C-alpha cells in the first residue's frame, strides 16, 4: 500500500458531486482554483488529491455525494495493488489500517456483497476475461430449480468448478445444499466467493479453492450430489494437448475447439452415480461438427437428459440464446431411451429484452419434473417441449438444438382456418406470378451483334465498379446481432437467413442499398452464379462467406445492368476450379455500353429477378398450404372434399 494521499480520477469526482464527467471537465477549464493534477496519473487520465477535491467542492457550494463506498473506491485505487485484494478480502473485520476501516464502513453502509463487488472491481483491473460472463440471477435460480425438480433427492453437496462471484452456489444453498465447493482460476474471484458464502451462510460448509479446474483440478476424485457451472466459452488454451490422456474424458477426447465439452465431462466426472449437473453453454455446442462424437456418446450413455434453450437476452451475452444442459452420471446398465428438449424462445415476455421469468421457470421446471419422473406425456407441452427418442437423435449430425426438435402440437380448432388462409395466400402469389410473367411476354428479336466487353479488373481501374473488401474478424461480446446474407440465400432468391453472434467471424462492412450481391459459388445444379441488387432486407446485413459485394458508380454503371450480365454465359470463363466451382470476380466481363443505353437492359434484368422471387414465394406458399392440408387430414381437423355426382 502507498503512503501517498488518496487520489481520484474525473469519473470518481463526477460520482462524488453527482454530476457528469463533462461538468468536471468544464470546472477544470473555467475555474483557475480547481485542484492541479496529482502524481500517478497520465495526461489523458489525470488524477487529483481527494482531500483537495472535497475542499474545492465545499468551497464552491457543491454538495458532495461522498459515501463509504466512494471513499473505499478512492482508497483502493490509490493505495491498493490489485494483486493484494484477495488477501484484503480475507481480512474483513480487521481495522488496522485506513483501507481496512474503509472496508468495514462500506459493509456497514451497503452490506457484504456490494462491498465485495467494489473490492473485486479493483482486484479484476487489467485481468483478461475473454469468454467469461457473469451468471444472471434469474438464470442461476432457474438452474437451481431444475436440480430441485429432479427425481433424484435434493442435492446436499454441490460443486461449481468455475464459481466466479458465487451466484450459482448461493442458489444451491437456497434449494437445501449444505456442502458447497467451488474453484476459480482467478484468486480474487475465489476469495470473493469464499468470503461471501461464509458471511451469508454460516451454517453451510464452504470449500473454495484457486486454480484452473481443467488443468489443475482442486478436487481430484471427489464426488458431489450435483454440479452447477457457467464455464468459460471458446477457450483456446484450455490444455487440449496436455490433457489428451485425462481420465475425465469418458465420452471421447475433446477436440481443441470444444473446450465447453471438456467442461461438460469434467462436471460429470465429479458426480455421484445418479447425480445431476446443470451447465450453461452457448448454443453452438449443440451442433458443431467437431463435437459430434462426444454428443453421440453422451446421448448413447444416457448422460444427457435435457437441453433447455433460453431466449436471446435472457442472460449475458445477450445477443445469443444460451442453453442449459442437464446431465446425469448413469447409475445403471440400461440407458434412458429419450431426451427432453425445451425451446423457450417463444414464451411471453414483459415487452423488453427480458422474458417473463416467472412463466418461464414454472413451465420449464414443471416439464422437466414430469419428464424426470417418467411422465413423458405431461412433459410434452405444445410449442415448448418435446420428448425425443435417442434413436431419432443419433443421426449423422447428432444436432441437439432444441428448436429442431420441438414441434407445435396440432390445434384442430385452428388447422382448418390456417389451411384456408394458406390457400388464399397461395392464390395471391399465383396472381403475382402471373402478373409478373405478363410483363415478360414480348421480346423483340436482337441483331445478333456481340457487345464489346471489359473485365471487372478494367472497370475497377476506371472507377466504374469497386469490389468491396469484406475481411472478417470475430464479433465482440457486445456486438449487436445482425442479419447475415449467405451465398445460398442469393442462389435461392431469399433474404438474409443467418444471424451474427459473439465470436462468429463477420465482416465490418455492411451491405448498402444498390450494392450488387453475387454468389461466389455455382448452385447445386451447376447453373451460373446468382446475382441481385441489394434492396429491402439486404440493406444493413452482413455479407456472409461466399458473397461478393460490388459497388458501382451509378452514373457510369447501372447496378441492375451489371448484375444481369454477371450471370451471362460469356462469363463462364470467370468460373474456376475442378471440384468446387467458384467465381473469380476480376475475370468477369461486362459490356461497354453508354449509361443511357444500359437502362432498358437494367429494367429487363430487374423484371427477371422479380419473376424468380415470385416463383420462390409461390413455391413456398404452395408447400405451406400442402403441409397444412396434409396435417389437417391426418389429424382429423379436415376431411377430404366429397365429389358431387
């Protein structure tokens, strides 16, 4: 600890005075008597003596918002090294120094938990935490409630191998656990959790240890009634090479890119036979190709009992819908023959980004309770849950995404009206298709004269066209979710069907109105590559893999003219490759035509595009109508028409 006086930054002065940082900046410019910066800061982030600031605020009639918490923050920043915070947490109650006294005062003002949060802020300074997210309290409570609703007896002992701030272990105590164990790789988090649990739960046995649970398991060989975990996501250095022969990998060795499935097997390894684990995971774990073998073995062995998909926004990171995997260490030779899938994405919400947690928790725990007690009929809830046989899951992909498994139950009262509405919509699309086709009936014969062309490379040099660079990088945890347009979307004539998410490789360049979008690959039938001009839902989307974006100078090159000739047979030379046929955009050839003469061609290509879109929409409407009528006939909601004699 330092012998210097406590210092505060501009942000802390703003909190003291109850103003904005901009106001503090104005004070510094307008008042010559404002305290001069103290040593220890930088030119861009100066610090000031706390006592001088408080005196200045009083002298200028500014009511200080000073509080025990604010004083503690100031002392921590000026006098406490982040590495010493874990020891400070273990010395609560000791008033031998000003910092210790400030800790005691803060506890008296706001309680132990909030004080530990303030201490942790300092302890976590400059600590990288990529892939680590706090467990939101409602999600932690739901995970605990799912454990409590299991057919197994309520857990007495619970382990959290990535305990963070202790949220999950607090919930474990709420449902009756009397022995709590945890481990975290960060000393400040381990100390924070241990101090909190011992203060809040004096009657509970608490054992919190420091270390990386995968690389240095602090509880080797120990078994627990339950495990709750929100492990780090997408770890690159989790120890794949060093742990290749680890005995925890009962369900196959996790590949380097499957750190989450290493955590899943770590959780199972610490369960008593029949014990249950609830693990919070990102949705990609349910479907990634590299994890197929482990998913298959988990399903075959009966170790995976349920997959619960939470709606996006339910927990951090809020851009994706996380999943709760419920696992059980098999305690008998015969594995269970079904798995429960729950998709909570369409449950009612309160009108903001959060779901109605009371409704969500009641429905999910009720369904899981019924399933785990053997009542599969009661566990199946229309449009929410599905009980799926293991034999139906063990296909080539072993995709455990709940949305693929949950199907809405047939509502005989609405099938007939839905079918009639689908037939009416089909009629509208057929009429639109006929109207579009009418505009294409008359085509004057051409002269047969070949048009002089130039390559896109030449047009780029002349400034008429530009190939937009779309380098990708992983999206950050706070990046907004955006629609992603794929090459297949272009080939099928549909709008963007993908969605970006944290960690996903995306381009920072978004699609603009008027951009020419081209698929780099041929379609499945070997036809020319698809191309269209961006409009509607395309605008603002992220160009996905296999999408080339051209941006034309509209005064020299009409985008529809350019898009139409991209698919010309003359451009077959731009397609390269033997097995995978792809487009070399620089080799495309576009006619040299005066801008005024491009307009008729552009209009014609636009009409052809509308015809293709109308055809796709009509086909989709026909499929929808046929499916509804078929469902109605097989469920008894509809009867076949009787032909009158």
